[in-house]
């Protein structure tokens, strides 16, 4: 039986990943003054929507098998790794085919805005980005299963360093276009994959790979592509809905403002999110296997949240005008009220992103998918009603106030989920 990670182990592993995330975010923040001055709002907006669409499609291409690998036993995980990489490649080819059909035959007949028409000229990047992003998810899941947190940290640094270094270099050289931003992200993703694929996991026995065994491993975990992937897609679409849909009502300049606001505000708040999410996912899976309660770990994280995330959010709110003016430049002054409106929503979103894997551990992906569909429908309805009747300056403030109810209700639902499990566990032991 696999042992749950101890409290000290969680802190040590999460600290290792958090340190790498912190350095990666520092690299990104250090590059922002150059990127914001070298690239136009329109270029940043185009790159933002291309990367967002690629990320959304990569959730489907990965089949969420990275999460399946994390919670699987050793033998199944080693079967899933090559099988899921083949799955990613095939899905990327399907994306390329449908992108070609859509661009050549469907898009010209649609009543889309000029912003979307201009973005469509960059769609040839999307299949490559989809494969790199989905393969990275699978490899990081396997590294997490093997508890190679140092390798995960190294890949994060490689990816951030390469992406931002190329962006800065091309910007200083004069090649400051949307193509340069997208190509930089592609190169960084490729380097992150290389960093994760270098390590050699310990093998206690020889594994005989056959197509049939790999198909069986994929079939056994079919709930992940059937429910988890659409769930992650819907969840990410809800988080990036403004970037995807804003060109329908506003221009590329407004899209660039929302994209830059998301980068500036989310990076400090996500320093610990990804690290603790990876470690707690593995720890909670081991706790369920060992039939141990979940609420103590949840309350432990809540203390970390209050002690770390809250002060960061307060400092961001107070010093945002100075940060925008001296870091990004005068042309980005419109970001201050946008970011301030986003901060409460992002803070509560940290907790939901940490623990949204809980239904997957109990293989209740269908319930979580329904919850995400309700959230997306609510946000989409708000977006249509507000954007159709308001100017951009009035839109974002009211929008982020009304969507604040979403993470509050979602956290409450996850808490009730853990409380129900702990009560059932207590009844079994009594």
C-alpha cells in the first residue's frame, strides 16, 4: 500500500515546487516591463487568444490522463505514460484537420468580428501548441506520480526562462509581433517537455509494452477523457471566457488589456497554487486509499491560504497603480481598475483550483462536469447581458462583482463533499 505524504513531506515538496514557481513568476514579472513596451496591445491580445484556445483544446487532447497517472498504481501508471502520449499526438492531428476545415470552409461564411478574422490568420500555430501542452500535462503527471518534484520544478524554470527570454530577445531585436509571442511560448513548451522527459524513473520490474495493454490501460481510465477533460475544458473556459469572447463586442486593444491584466494579477496569486495542487492531489489520493480523513488537510491549507495569499492580494490592491506605472509603462494605466476588480475573484479562485481534483479521486467526474457547466452558463449569460449593453469601462467592474458568487458556492460544495466522506469514514470505524 502506498503511504500518504506526511505533513513535513507536503511542506517540503510544495516548498520545492513553490520556489520554482516563484522564480518562474519572477522571471515573467521581470520580463513584463520590456514585453509591455516592445509589443502592442493588439499583439498581446492576439497572442492571448491563440494561447487560450490552444490551452483549452489541449485539455481534450491530453484526455486528463496526467491526472489518471497521478492516482494510479505503479504498473498502470507506467502503461498509461506511452499510451497517453500517443493519444495526445492523435488528438493533435485531429485538431489540425478540423482547424483546416474551419478556416477554409466555415469561417468565411460566419458573421464574426474583424478581431476574430485577424486572429484566424494565426491558427496554424494551434495544433503544435496543443500537442506540446497536452504532452507536458501527461509528463508532469507521471513525474508527480514518481514524486520527482525536483524535476517538475526544473521544467517549470526551463519553460518560463525560455519563453520570456525569447520574447524579450525578439522584442529588443525589433521583431515585436504576435507571431514572436506565440513562437516564444511554443519554444518554451518544447523545452519544458524535454526537461520532464530526461529523468529515468526507478523500475522495480521489466514492463512489457504491447498495444493491447496500453489500450486496456486507456479504457480502464476512460472516465478521465469522458468527464475530466470536458470538465477541465469547461472550467478553463469559464476562467478565460473574457479573453475568448471579448472580440465579439470589443476590439483587440480591449482584449490586450484583459490579457495583460490576467497576467499581472494572476501570477503573484498563483505562486503557491500549482505547487500545492500537485502535492495535495497525490496526498489526498493516498489518504483515500488508506481510508484517512480529508478535512484536517483542508484546514491546514486554509491556514496557509490566510497567511500567504491574503497579504499578497492586499499588497497588490494597494500598490497596483505604482506597479502598473513603473513596471509596465504609461500606456497601460487603464489596467489599474481592471486588476483591482479581478483580485477578489482570483483570490477565492485559488482555493477552488487547489481542491477541484477531489471528485476525480472518487471518480465523480460527472457531477463536477455538471457543476462547471452551470458555472460556465452563468458567466456566459452575464457576459452577453453586460457586454451587449455597456461600454468596456463599465462592463468589467460589474462583471467581476457578479461572478464573485461562483467560487464562494464552489468552495462550500467541496467542503460538504469532504465532510460527507469523513462522516462515512467515521461510521465505518465506529
